[in-house]
């Protein structure tokens, strides 16, 4: 018997209906199953979670897209419980199976088949300090600081291991993991890293100077950012889901977390190149269609 949690988006009919069908199916097979509506729990309430609530689980099934999986990853990180993502989204960089694969393939992950391997992904720990207050965040994809609503560049001072690196004049700055390198980092022209790479990527957003480029940093480094926003406030974001308003002079310290996200895979590690190639090809096709339409 396995202890299984199923994360799903209750506001999305497809995943909600699938979860309702999957629970009794797994229970009939003798497993202990707990279904969790991740939307009902709320994104901003993660600090209130008791890590012990997920202790003893053998597997977490996440029904959703990459955003749902990223949320589940933060919730489960401290327990190390492995995750299998079932794709109810679009791109599915992090998912492992399609819904139609469940009937034939899920048993491989439940029974510890020899074809299953653990895909361990680095995470980030970030500390936001402003006005004498300190708040800590965990992220699988990235930490972002950026300008507010006014279209004015901000200054971001950067230190790496207490060494002053530079001051960027840009819309903001992204610190991403290899997992996050395919998210916002890729959208602003940052480098793509294979998921097994543990390095961090520092990428300016719309930098004022062409010489201000992305920097790949060793995993053990401590990165400090200080943002100067002038008369407006800026924005801090962890994984694009945990967001805070930040004031002029706020300080952010980012390190690789002690926790990691563990995905169960049967697809080979080289599948990353296949999905990246498909994503980039689709983007080029969409861009060409848009250009022809104009």
C-alpha cells in the first residue's frame, strides 16, 4: 500500500473531475489517497503549512500545468516526497505524463519499476529585508525584482559572495535555477541550462546597457541585490506566485536552498532537448504566423 496525495486545481473542471475519478480507482487498488485542491488552499498561505502534513507520503501526483507543479514543489520540498506531474496545462516542461497515460503507466511509479529514476532539481532560498522586516521565501523557478507600474528603469546593485559585481540599470533582475531558466529567464534572452545543472543564472530584464549580460554563477554562491526604485515602489516575486511590493533600498539575499524538488521520471534525461526544441519551434511558427497576419 502506498500513501498518495493528489494535488489539483479545483477551479479547473478537467483536473477536478479527473481527481474525483482517480481517488476511488487508487483506493480500490489498496492505496491510501488524499486529494488536495491547491487553489482552495491559496498561494499566499504556504507559510502556514505544517511540513508534517506531508510526512509519510510515498508519492504526490500533481494534476495541472507547470504553475501548479511549482506550487506543489514548494509545499513538498521539506519532506522530500517525490512528485509525478500529469499534464493539464500547455507546455508541460515539468510534467511526466498525459492524462491518458495514467491507466497504463502509473503502476511503474507506484511499484518502483527499474525504469524509474529521480530527477532532483535545485531550489532557491531568498530573504527580503526592508523597513526592519525580514521575510523568507522558497522557489523552484526564480526570484525576480523589478520596477513598479511606471515605465522607468531601476538600479540594481549586485554582490556575489560579498564582492561588489556591478550596478544594472534595467527593468529588474532575475535569479533563476536551471529549472527556471526555461521560464522568465528564457523570455528575456537568458541562457538555457539542463535541469541537472545546479548553477544559478543572473539575468537583467531589459538592461539599459548592451554590455550588461546574463551571468552563470556557481551553486554555492550568495547573491545580494539591492534595488533603488526612486519615487515608485518595486515588485518582488518568488516563482511568479508569491509577490510583495518592495520599497527603495530593499535588500534581497539569494542562495541555493537546502531543499530540492524530486521528480520521478521514465523519460530519459535527453528528453529535455526534445521539449526545448519543440517549444522553440512552436514559438518560431507562431511568430511567423503573426508576421504574415500583419
